[in-house]
C-alpha cells in the first residue's frame, strides 16, 4: 500500500523562501544554477548546462530550439539538487537593450515634511515617466541618488526632512517583442519567472566589490554573441550598453581564416589563441584539421593570433567608446573588470589594459561555496549574479515573497499580453 506521505520527484517543489534559481539564456549556452543562502554565504546545490542553438546576439530566433535548451539545462539542475524547479530569475540580454538617465521631482506629501517610502516611490515613478516608444518596455529603473531641498548625494531619503525630493535614475529599456519571446520560451519550458534582470546588472552583483562601485568601475561581460558593458560611479550604475559582438565572432573568424569546423576553431581559440600576436614566438606551431583535408595541418600559432587580434581589438574599441560615452573624462579609479567566457582568451587582459589605458582584472564570482569547480569561473558570472539578485530581493521582504512580487514592469506587462493573446 502506498504511503500517503510519499511525494514523487515532480511533486517535491523547491521551497521558494530558501532557494533561488537562476537561468542564464546565452547565445552559446543556457545555464541553470540553484543556490541557497547559508551562514557562509551563497551555497550552490545544483547546476545544469546545455548548448544554446535558438538565439542570435542575445535574441530568440528559434523558439523551439530555445525551449529545448532551457528544458535540458533545468532538468539537469533538477536532477542534481533533487527538487523540481518552479520559478527562476532570468537574465536578459541582446542588442535591443538600451539605456538612458532620467530625473524625477516631487513635493513631499506629509505636513511635517518627513520623507516616507511612498514619497520615494512617487519620485521614482516621476522619473519613470519618460517617452518610450510603443514597441519598447522599461525593464529597470535604478535610483542613482536623491536630492533633498538641494542637498545632493543622498542615498536613502526615507526618514529625512524636506519639502522637495529629487531622484536621478538609470532607466534600461528593451524591445517588447524580444522580451515577450524570452518569457514565452521560459513558460513553454514549464517555468514561472520571478523577475527579468539585464545581464550586465546581474554580472555586476557577482564580480564587483562595493569599493569598486563607489570609486568608479567598468564591467565588461564578453559573452558568446554580445558584450555587455555597465559603468558605475558613486555607488550606482550610470551607463549600460550591449555591443553586437562577442567571443563567438572570434571563433567564427578562426573557422573562416583556417578553414576548420566551428568546434575545431573553438578548441584552437581556447587552447592556443592569443589577443596579442607579438607575444607568440614565431617558431611555435599548432596542429589542426581543415575541412576537406584528411591529414592534420600545421600552422604557426602566431598566425592564429593574427586572425584573433583584430576582432579582440574591435570589441575593446567599442568598449572604449562606451566608457567615453558614459563617463566624459573616462576616469574610473576602479578600472575595468572583465568577465564572461570571452575574457578567458589569453592576452585579453593585457590588450584591454593597453587600449583602454585603465587597470584591468578578471572578475570571477566570489563568496560562493559548493560546486566551485563547475561554476566558479567568469563564464558563470551572470548566473551567480542572478542568484544574488534574487536573495537580495527576498531579504528586503524578510524571506516572504508572494509569487510575482519580484516581477519587473516589463515582465508584468508581458504576462498580461500573454493572457490576452491566449
């Protein structure tokens, strides 16, 4: 006779108050990570990964393939942690993501002039009231700082006294169509969504220190199809951008230049590639298999680097433009933090330091326990950052988070659209 207390695997839902699930849907891979907060920090209990075949430059171009990749990654994470995953924090990328800064101003409501949480919400709503085309949606409104009766640099205005409250915000928008397609893919994979988070902000949660964010720092996340840039000063984000080129473009250049398969090109890039050809001795050779050739071919390793270097420089030149666009004098005492799978290319740090004329370091997730050998590198910065984002949100709500409470305005509108559509 079956025990009435027995639950199948499908019925053992992951407790939402204790665990957080991240879903990083990239151009080259889909990664799912399950974490829990412990006294020692973030502890990972499950991970799954699958090749991503349905995206191009961060946007869904084949829904069936994308759903299949999401399902494969989440099922692998489920098997590892032993629980069915119910809802996830989703990283949002793609060249459709744009940003701008906006200011809001209100009069404080209370007669005693004490600023309350409702005043802060109203002033942020005032900043949100910018003109956005009908085919775009606001994803994030990030407060950068408040001004109370002319006093600038206020980070938390609640409880202060004043008659006039102002806020500077950073607003990130995305294509409504692109957002809807991501949401539909996640739902078709059988998952709910806690929130949509732009990948640059997620990665910053994993690899940047508070000191760097206060001093001024550039986060550069080199993914497969895109490169995400986020600039921070005075403790807040001031500029974000998504560049339409990434590490997969380098792989493609190698495949074309050496007439090899993409798999062979990726292996050559990872194991023998270099962003600075002059660093490679001329006598060093590498063996490769060209398409249509039965025998292995031998080519100078420096020639491989000469194929890679122009694309690496193109990425860094575009980063330099964004730094100048967001920070007029380009002064970032915290330097540049490279993360994402593309930063593992040998010589990339030195090339970035020379071209950007700023100190550069590699950023990998820190303060994480469990499975570090699997997800401890820069390639998993977005996934780990999504976990931290979710834990911070739940901490603000004392661990009691109603379903959908973390939804961005973009996701809430998309859910309404899906209900109307179906």
